[in-house]
C-alpha cells in the first residue's frame, strides 16, 4: 500500500496547508477534554440511575413491609400506653374538678406519659377536649424529665 506522499510523488497536494505551530497539540487537548466530558456524562448518568433504583427499592421495600408495629406500646412515666388509656376517665375527673382523689404517683405518671406520648395525648384530647393537654401543659412537665432519673428505681430509660 502506498503512502500519501508516495502517491503524490513525494510532495504535498496543493490544497493542503502546513499546520501552525501548536495546532495539533491544541486539537489533541480538545479531543481529550471531549472524551473526559463524555466519560463524566456516562458516569453521572450511571450514578443517577443507581440512586434512583436504590431509592425506588427502599421505597418499595418500605411499602411492602409496612409500618413495623402501629399498635406498639410505649412506656413513658413508668406506664404503658394501654395503662395510661385505662386511666383517662379518672385523670379527666382529677383535672376537671380538682376534688377527685387520685394516687399522686399515678397523676405524675399520667402527666409524664401524656406529655411525652403524642398518640395518647391525641386520644385524651379527643375524648376530653374541655381539659385538653396542650403544648403549654406539655412544656410544664419538661423540668420533671430531668428530675425523674434521680428518683428512678431500676435502669429502664423508657420510664422517663
């Protein structure tokens, strides 16, 4: 096979011009930049697709599993949700008239539980809106949270 120079008799064709100094280097740099950009676009596309697939998988898995246990019992103030709910009527009477007798420990436990458990507080407020536990009354029990550990029996942090 003949080279271009041999084909034209060892001379460059008339329509060719000599490249200015550095032109080939500039073209190589441009080609390298273009190739780097192309690779970067491919990597970003793959990374984006991976993130979308992972997020979709997590959402699908969460939907498939559902909530862990929507009826889970929580223990605040030393009592579980079911015990707190069973004393709603007595606690309501205690708060409403102030004359109803109720064990002081149970009163504190109810107050702490209702202050910390949004689900029980919502149920209590729904049943007894006239003595609803609001944000202001919840805030009054926050100092009690720092004192309760000093008097705690046992090491169960869920009772505070």
